[in-house]
C-alpha cells in the first residue's frame, strides 16, 4: 500500500515524532493543538480549526503516524484563528464560534457552542488493531451524548422509513438502494462528519447476525435448537426439516443450504414456511431485520409485521422490533414464495438505554478515528459547514429541474425520438430524454460503441433532441467486458479489478459475459476512462451523464467477504479499505475532465450511489431500483429528506417504482394496460386499477421532488402510454407536469440556494420549525422549498390523510384556500387526482406560464402569489441557466417583501445582471386571502405592474 502524507502536516509531524511522548502533554500548532493523554485508547490527538465553527479531530494509536489524505474533505485548516487555555487536567481550544476541551488524563473530548454550552460529549471510544492482507489497520468506535434526546438526521439515503435516527441502527455500506453518507445533523444545530471510507455503522457497532447467535429457537413442536421449515410446491408439502437459522442471504447460501435433493429451487408455485418461537435471556426491545426478495409475509406473536415484495435479484433489509420478556417464547412465522430470490433474518441484542440513544459511529477499518464537528446557528448552517468541508455544489442547469422521461430502455434511437415527438405534438412539458443502458452491441459493454442496427446515427439522434428544445442523458458505467479493447487497456495499466473475470463469473446478458469494473482511484485510470469515452460519446453532444452502478455492484448478492476481494486492490490497499467512496472518485474524475473540455458548460451527472462530497461533482443521486409497491413509495419520502439533510440536495427516484410484480406485467408489451391491437383488457382489472393509481400517486410526489423523473423496467412510463386517453389519471398527470413548470421560478430559485446558501429543496419540517416537537419524527411530510408543505398519499384507495401543521405559522390549502392554524393535525381531502399541498401564510410564491420547456418564454409575465396573514420575504433568482457565468457573478436577484399590517407588497430593486436578462418585465400581484384557491386562474391578479429593475410598492 502506498501511503501519502498530507503536505501541511509533514513538517510538524516529523518534528513531533522525534520528541519523546510526554504524559498528559499538549502542544500548540499553527492550526490547532496536539495532545498526548495519560491514558485512553488514543495516544495522540490532533485538533485542527477548519473554520470559526468547525473543528477536525484525529485520534491515533501511534504518535506521529502519517495518514492518507481524505477523499471526502477538501477544505484546509485555518491558521492562528483560535486561543488556548489550560488547567491541571484539561486543555481548551477556542475558535470564534465553538470550543473543544480535552482531558489530559483520558483524551476524552467535549464540544461547546459560542455561548459556552456543551453540545457534544464523548462517552465511548475503542481502537482495536486488525490485519488486512498484511496491512495493520484499526477497527474503531466513537460514541457521544449517551442518553441524548436530540433528534438526529442524515446519514445518506436509507429506505427503511427512518427519519429521526436517534435510537436507530444504520449500516453505512453502499448498495443499489442505500447511499452511505457518514454525516449526521442534530436538531440542536450541530453535525458530525465521520471521515472513513470502509463499511461503517451508526448506532450499534455490533454487526447483526443470524438468529441462532443470540436467540434460543424452538421448532413448531417446541423442540429447542431450530425452527421448523416446510417446503411446498403447488400447495403440497414436499419436504420438512429443522433449520437453526433462516439463512438464504447470499447466492452461495442458497447454493450450499438449499435441500436440492428434496426440492427443486426452480419449481413453480414454491413456498417455504418457517415456524417456531424465539427466546432471549435479555428482556427489552430487540432490533431485528428481514433481508428478503420475492414475496414474504412475517408474523410475530401472531401479528402481521410485514407483507412485502422485492424483485428476486435485489433483496434488502426491512427493519422491525420485537419486545422480549426474559426467557419467554415469542411465536414466529415467516412465509416466503421464492422465485430466484433470497431471504434471511438477523438480530441484535438490545443496547443499554443510554447507549441506544446516543450518537455513535464505528468502522470496520481505519488508520485513525477521524471526524469533523460542526456547530451552527441553525440546521441549514450546519449543512453549510458540511459543504465547506466537502465542497460546494455547483449550479445545475435549469433544464435539469424540468420533466425527465425515461424507460428501461429505449431499444432504438427511433423509439426515443418518437416519444419526444409525441410530447411535443401534445404540448406536454418535457425537457429531458434519457437513453438507458444496452445501446451498445450485445458483447460490447464498455466499448462505448452504439449498436449500428438499432442506433445507426447517434449524433443525429442527439441533434434532433436539441432541435426539439430538449436535452438528452445517456447511461455510462464503470463496467467493462473482458473482451473489449477498453478493458484490455485498463487492465494492462493495472486499473481493472480482474478477480471477477478470473473467477469466470458471467453477467445476465445473452449467454453471459465475463466482466468487471475499473478502479478509479489512480489519476491515470480516470484519465484513461475519459479518453476512451470522449470520441465515442462526449463529442456527440450529450447533455447529461447517467453514471449507473456506482456502488459498484461488481457481482450481485455475493457474500461480503467474497465481494471485498472483487473491489481491490486499489492504490490505498485492500478493496475493503475503500468500500464506500467509489461513486465520489468515479464521478469526480469524469466531472473534472468535462470541465476541462467544456469549461463554460454546466454539467449534470446522475449517480446511483453517493458519498460525502459527491455534490461537488455536479452530481445528483437517485434511490436505485425501487419496486412498484405502496410501502416503497412511502419509503421514498424519508429517503429523500434524509439524503437532502446529508448535504446532497439534488435527488430523484423512479416514478412508479423501477420493478413490478408479475401481476403488473400482463398484456401489451409486458404492461398491465389495454391490448392496443384488440382493445381488450388483459389480466386482473383490479390489478390494473391499482397499478394506475400507484403510478399517479407516485407521479404527484415526483412533481414535488428535487428532480422530476419517470423511469422503470418492462412497463412503458410515458404519460400517453400509462394513462388512458380522456381519463382523470391522464388529466392529473398532465396538470401536475404543467404545475411543475408554472412553479419553475420558485423551484429554480430554491435550486440556486443549494449552491449559494448550501440550501435544501426537500426539507424536513424540523429545519424550519425546530421548536415544534410534533414535527421531529415526521416521516411522511416535508417542505418543498420554504413555503410549500407536501403530504404525499401512499396507500391504495386513500382519499384523505392526516397532515401535521407546524406551529408558528398558519397554512393555506392550495386547492380550496381554506386557512388552517398551525400546531394541529388536520384531515385533508385527497381525491385520487390530488396530492395534499399547503402553503405557509406569509409566503410569496412566483408562478410562470405553462411552457413546453423551461426557457420557452423567458419574457413571460410572472404571477406573484402573496399569502396574506403574516409578513413575508422572498428573493427571485435568475441567470442564463446553462453556462458557468454565474461563477463570475452574472446573475440577478429581485427581492420581494410583504408587510401584513400595512398591506404593502414591495418589489425591490434588482441586483446583478446576466447576458440575455429580460430587463423590463411584467409582474402580476395576487393577494391570496382565506377562501382563495391557488390551483385555478393562475394568471388572475389584483395588481399588474411593469418592472424595470427599480423598486415598486403595491398596496393590497
């Protein structure tokens, strides 16, 4: 392994290494402090001031140890910006807006805000030496605030209906649907960024394991030591045995454990039932997980816990809790209908209550305990601190916030162009078309070539999209077939992970092909990757880049120990040392090369995985291969808010869910729709009804997501394909597509805040209403920007739902105009064609016209809805939407304010300008009062004014 030393630390560390360690000693440096405590796990503690409100902590088991530079953090420490004070047993480092105190006896740390109040106190610490392929590393753990009542958010994207992470266990390991971002933010306005690249955990540091590790199992007859497992085919029992665990978690588990001699694993109508009971000597609430794909139904103590489905090749965890009384049995029944999938059940014993409710990180591998602590005046300022450390997000192009149409997949260029022509013919708003994978020849994954039979002129395809005033994104991967010239070039330079090819594992395409991923960690590898792609794809003029499979999933459902061998070595050593940051390095290399080639063009990258810092690479993320189930729609809400509060604000999801149950795959072209040739309806009519309602509800949610994108396999997702002509479903989809474009001035201004203010579009209510305890744990509502409260419907047949209104504001129903007082829960009507939407009193929301693409009518009048009942302020941001001129200050801002007492609405003087700016424009001002609908007569106004950049006052 090649270890690099951070240049700023080399000289001081070399000097310190030559000085004998002093018991309980400390030394001031230009950027902070070095402490060598008497006792404790750490023998040396390095503190650096990164900003007035950010302190970097490194704890080492060996004084003078050199560390590999951070992949996630790019900020540099500041010099001479703090003071030191000391007592007999403590030393205190004080920056302008926070301080840290270190025990000279134990090395324990405590952090204080600007008012001198402690907000983060160390309680647990361990550093255990481990060997990884001959390299000495550490397994580490650091726990804070035992017994905390703080609400904790972030940690990336996790689809287990988790919002407040206090008391939760979160595995920080990249997966198709899980994005690990080791950054947590507190309701008390502080955050911790855990700088580690290996598999990590938040909460319980002990990995979950199969049931028999911790629990005493008994079968259906009460015999101890195992559960009863019964295997059925076509409803007939064909085999029964005792099984000490439910343990078909990985492909090898199925291959090794399945009773192949007795049961054909490919038999149709197969069902497995596990029955028995669980006991524990430890009373309390136990955390458990069902890891499953295909249909699974779980009952605990006779009550249904979950009834779920996932596509067979993509299992994942479903969390649940079980209350145990010491030594008393808890009945268990699990029903599974396998169709090539996997299943397992895992468990952990309960933690002591103070440790359960704490802020605890742990990592499998590390060189040191390494983290940053951020203190802020509010949660937005904490996220700004994260951006200061890991890199500011550049502005996305304005068209990225329009509607995206995708499908898995457009098989020919004519299919893609035909869809765009259809949207333009119908006048439905759309800005982006997406070409998903497999546009290449079947045996050419990684060649970056187009299959000439299906894509005879890719450049012409791109050009027609552009002539139609749209953009096009194309899917690119870090995966290569071993037969391609690109694989061979990368392999010859040592930049391919070759183990998967050497093992002979084949993918799922055609007869199957040997394949693996390149390692992006060496600069030369990133250079080669881009050079190979430039003439074949970049030079064709594609506008956006879909960097798929960036976890990376080299071999699906491999055992973790085997998988770690597939993703290494790297320049940092064994693959597991850099288990999580592939997407960060991969997107970073591509983005930097794009910037060099196209210096004034805004870039857009969509990545399936993410890591701390990926926002600096012009990268959005999405929630992976979700499924078309109501529970998955529900999980998207907290997943989107969670990743947003992790500092990655540009997020999206596959509207309708990526994969469908077979009951939704009947009829024309594999879809649950009418047969176009006969006009007849195939399949179960109730399934078709549910399919359409699910897609409509998901589409409504998509219209109020940071990025608005429809995608999925098998079933066509275009509005004209998925909704019948003249149906309420189609009318609603088109209406929300149009509303998205009406709201584009509001959305784009919120998007600008991501860059300029480290803002968040999809906001947890606690961010704007931190003093309302009723909103701390909300998992199914959010703010879209600061003014719109969104409450998606995620139950089949749901026609109303409870909505929590934060106290401190009153709220208008967007559709009816009814005004509700905050600080209460109300039941809101939600007919199938309507998503509940409320607007904060005092809000100023700009509306534009319906357009076919975002900049079709740049000079159109804007309607400014002023929601009376409270004072309000708002700033409209505008720039050219496509270039990097905003980095040179070429942008404009128009401030608006409303004084509710006087009724005066002020349009302030414009600041700034940009090329192509509409200098004179018309504003229509509408004062919304109780009873006024916002969903009708969008051009209705109480006053109309011509604006030339100078301030204007309008009386209500």
